[in-house]
């Protein structure tokens, strides 16, 4: 049986929340691997979930002053 395939069993993922600060996205756009077109950077977010590389997660964590060890990056 696949995890979450039984309608009576909710599917959940483990989430780690780390203290962080708000940060603007614009200075990071040129360094993100998932941004295909800097002028249309928000397009990727229109269709739901997508993979974010470890590289991009580290950039986000550093920019937000989050503890990368706590996030296992």
C-alpha cells in the first residue's frame, strides 16, 4: 500500500520550522537555479509545487538568516 493511498489515512510530511527573517527575493533571482526567466520569475509559482535544489534552499536560508544546520542543509 502506498503512503497516503488509503483515504482514511491522511498523508503528512515532516516539517522543520526555523526562526528566520523576511528578505526581499529580487537580489536572489540571478542565483536561483529554478528561475528560467528573470523577467517572469513568478511564473513558476503559478502551478503549485516544484522541486527546489539544495543550492537554492541554502541561498534562501542564508538570505533569511535561518540556521542551516537546523534545516539539515
